[in-house]
C-alpha cells in the first residue's frame, strides 16, 4: 500500500461583504456582525481578509500574494504568515478548507 | 415626549411629594426618559426631593418610559428586619436590600432599567460633560474614578450630561444628557468634600454592596439644560492610581475605538449601526489616556485641554 499524500490545506476568509472595516493609518478595526466581535488588526491581516483570502489559497500562495512586490519571501516570512492566518482562524475570520 | 410639564419637584412641598410617591406616582423627566416613581419607604422622600428638586414633573396619566416602585417588606432572612423591594413595571429584578439603602437602591434600579431596556440608544459606560459647546466622554470600567472626576468637573463649571451613561442615537455623534445624582463611594466622599466644601450630598449610606455611598446633587444648570445635546470632541480614558504622575497622552484612533467598545453596554447588539456610530464618534474626536492621582490636577489638565482646543 502506498501512503496517500496529505490533503492540501487551503484557507478562505469570511466574505468581506460580511465584515465591516474602519482604517486609521496602518491600524484597521474589523467588526464581524455574525459574532458581534470587534478586532484590531494590522495591515497584512486586513489585506488577507479583504483581498488575498477572498478565494481559497494555500499558505504558500497566500504568502506569495502578501509579499508581492517585495523581497520578503523567505521561510521565516512564510512562518509568520502561517501564524497570522491561524490567529485569524481562531478569531473566526478565516476558515480552513480542503484544497 | 408628549407629557405635560407644569413644574419642578422642588415646587412641591415635602407633603405633596410624599402624597404623590405614596399615591398614583410622581412622574419625572430625566433626560430622554419619563419615569413614574412610587415609593412607600421610610427615609426616602426627603433626600429624593432634595436631590431631584430641579427635575421637571411629568403629570401622571401620561405615557412613561417605565414605572418604578419601592416598597417596604419585612423579612426573616438574611436577617430579621425591614427591606426595600425595587420593582419596574411590576417586576422585581433583584433581591430585596436593607431599607436604609432605599435611595441607593432607587439609583441602581434606574441604572438597571436604562441599561437593560433602552436599547434604541447606543449606550457607552461613560461619564459625559460639556464645555465650550463640546462633549467630553470619560469611558471607563467601574472603580476607575469616573464618577468622582465627573463630579469634580461639574463642580468646576462643566455641564454634566451623565456620570454613567454616554447615550447616543445610532447614526449621530451628539450625546444626550441624562443627568442624575452622582454616587460617590468610600474614600471619594471625603475627597470630594475636600475638593468642594459646599458640595450638596444626599445621606451617607453605609454598608451597601459597594461600600459607603453618598450621592452628589447634579448642578441645577445641568438639569435645566437636560434637553440640550452636545457634539462629541474628546474621548478621554481615565485611570486613577495612588501616587500616579499626571499624564494626558493622545492615543491613536484605532486604540480609542477599541477602548470605547470595551466600555459599551450594547454596542455589539446594535450590529452595523453600533459599529458605524462608534466609528463616526472616533472620527469626530481626539482620544486621550488620562492617568492621575490628584483630582485637582486632573480637572485642571482636562479643562486646559478643552479651553485650548475649543475655547
């Protein structure tokens, strides 16, 4: 028997139309009416929610999209993005789906 | 708000006040609320009349925001004695408390009614005062000294809108006044008596669940102008600490937003309307963190800010 490859994990944000945003400089406040919770997030997190994870993406693709136009594509950066996505998942703003 | 207002509580004699409280009720206007009060409790009528003497009377028979009542009950437990029972529209929302605490029970009960029932407003847990035509909100958790600070500011000429409720109609950024007697607790009573020796206080009520309590009568002008809204300008998050060095530090708007919603009664229940109202409030304001130990210094600092910013 050959081992099955691990399923590819993708991430998708709550539709931006279901969230309310308010931006002051680099700080963004996000309100999630479904949960009644408000979160203060940074620019990259807001970018993930509004744009990058509007469609299901793997971690690598999301990190690439976030780093577009910059040189930050090293392993450490991907680890940081993974931690950020997992935090957004804990907050109920991002969900994990089968790839 | 269609009720007929003919006079103020202070226009009634003590006997008339007692007759109304014990009869069909005494209607009073407190900010946007018309409240019908019935009370047949010892030692309540005189301090009530004194603290509420500037409030307009709403004639009985009108539509009221709520009907509240206080009445004496004898109980065996927790100790044999006379207790006061608070009811709103016939319902009793909490346990009976010792009868000598009747005035405090009335004030707490009214807070409860506003916080739980008046959901058409965005309600911030904040003191609100006005100077130079602009509102200062002091959002803070219980015990942070906001009542003492608001009583001190009111004593120094600020118009009191509330020491407890920052009240807004969703979609607006002007606070509605709901001036009420301000409950000082424990050491704050002596602090305020030293700060303002002529201060008019209600009875000192010991051994309540919040310790010793005494209510400051709201300034007459604040009650007379309780129909005048005040547009927001300053959101100041106060924190009293012994030995603290005075500091008034401007904070980013996003931080102001988060601190504000942490101190709201019903922001999350209002959904989009709540979010947009808080956002507009923050956009119309400057946000500060105030740390202090000296009441005099804090009052001077905040007043200086208001006069320089909008004098």
